[in-house]
C-alpha cells in the first residue's frame, strides 16, 4: 500500500492492488466494496478497502451486478432477481414474470421498489417487438408494467443507380429488426425515469422514453436518434446527447414541456452548484478537438478551457463530489475541474486496458480503478479531499 501526495491534488491518495476476482467493484459504504466474482459468477464477494475479505455468498444462479442504494443491493440472474438488505450477507430471490423470448436487462432501485428493464433478442412471431418495463416490490409483487412502442427509423439513406446525383441521398422509414436496451443507465430525476432502446445490430438508432415512476405511465418518447450520452439533472430534467448520422447535439428534456433547449455539442454533462450546465465535448467527425463548454440558456456554447491535446478520446463517466469537484478519465490520465482552479491533470497511467472506473466512496472521496492489462489484478487509487 502506498500513501502519497499527487501534484495538483490538495488531499491524500492511497494506492494498492485489488484481488483479481474484484474486477469491477461497486461501493456498499465508504469503506466497503462488493462485486460478482469475475472467475465464478455464482459468487458475490464483499471486501474492505484494506483488501480484507469480509465474506462471500454463494448464489443459485450465475449473476451480474444490478444496483445498490442505501442498504439494498440487487443482483441479476438468468430469470430472477436477488436482493439483500444486509450488505450482501444473504439474498432473497424474486422470480420475474418473463414472457416468451424475454430477457432481463438492467435494474434501478427506487425507494423500496425495483424497476426492471426487459427485452427480446428477436421478434415474437405474433406480437413483434414489445419491450417492457416492470416495477416490483421487494416481496415480488408487480406494482406496474409499461410496454414501449418501437420507434420507426427515418434516417436510413437510400442510394440507387437510377437516381441522379442531385436526388441523393433520400431517406425512408424502416421498422427496426431489433429493439435492445440502450447502453445508457436507467436514470431518475424527481418522478421521471429516462430509459432507452435501440436497434444496435443494424442501424444503431434508438429512442428515449420518459416514464412516471409512480404509475409507470409513458409520458414522452423521442424520435429515432443515434443515442449517446444521457445525464440526469434535478426537477425531472435530463440532457440527452446524440452522435452519428450527421447529428452531434444535446437536448434539454423537461417533464412539463418535453424538449426545451438544444445545443450543437455532445458529451458527458454536469451541473454546478451555481446552476451552470457544463459539457465535456467529445470529438465528432469534423473535429477531433475536445474541450469543456458551458451550455448557455439560449442554446449557445461558452468555451471554458483550451482544447485537450490529441490522443485517445475514451472518456470514463464523469464523477462529481461535493463542492463542484469534477473528475474524469481521458487519454490515460485522470483530470479534475473546479470552478476556481479550472482544469488540471492529476495523474497519468499508461494502461493498455479500457477497464477504467471512477467510483464515488463518499461526498469527499472517490476511487480510480483500472487494469494495466486485461489479465492483471486491478489497481485502486483512493483520493480524499
């Protein structure tokens, strides 16, 4: 274990190796991590930050991690959910009422309820694509369910040798062949849940859906879009980003008025304590430059720093601590941003793996977890502010 001070970092830093089986941990509390064993997905393990193994729990099905909130932890099995209210010491099974061809997607804990996203890998011969969202109590009772209409794609380019150049390209409407869960997390703001599905196998286009968490009522659905970053703000508002097919935009969704603003930029977003909306612009097809921008109320963009140097544009999820301390991973480096100090690079690690995770431990501390190589044990850096 190493304790040191990193230049540009006003707090302390601790660094050590995690067990190899704990490749993608989650936080149970500021001193405890948990994960599905990467070498045995029937096993749930809990360790302290000092690497002391507290316990492991054997599961009746192979599982993946679902969600953790307060004292509730949810795991996703093949056809069941498993939840714990004692920090993973014991799990109770919830049988999910699956329909033919349905599979379990991601889950979200909302109060004492579990919201489950379901999907089909292929069309049902009679009913077609009908993805569902369920809300279950901890006793397994169905509180509500919602079926999503598939949004037809209208961005498909049609080229033909029989058309003159001035007539190209044209678009046509096409029904998706697949409608799979979006890579975005299930996000909740106030009483609104934002969820996405997409036809990744053929076009990559999809749609967002806004659902009332109390009733399951579908409040809004987007048109067919190349989905990208999604950020939950306060008061039922979300930033919805698009990238692809000529789109490189962000939209502000508000529950009362649907789409209320638009900006010609896309990337991970956050809101400062002063109420400013900030966006870490991703590279697009016309420019590889990335920079920190402010999303002004009238739809304009305000630049807040020089463009990042060229390099690997992979950005791990933004992490925000108390006091508007923002952290993110880009181009093998951990970066921070604060209102007064601006943008600074904390550390650089020449990892060959994209398995990089930022994990909030408390309002004033977080962990950076990465593998130097896929086969290596994960490194963990703990930063305290």
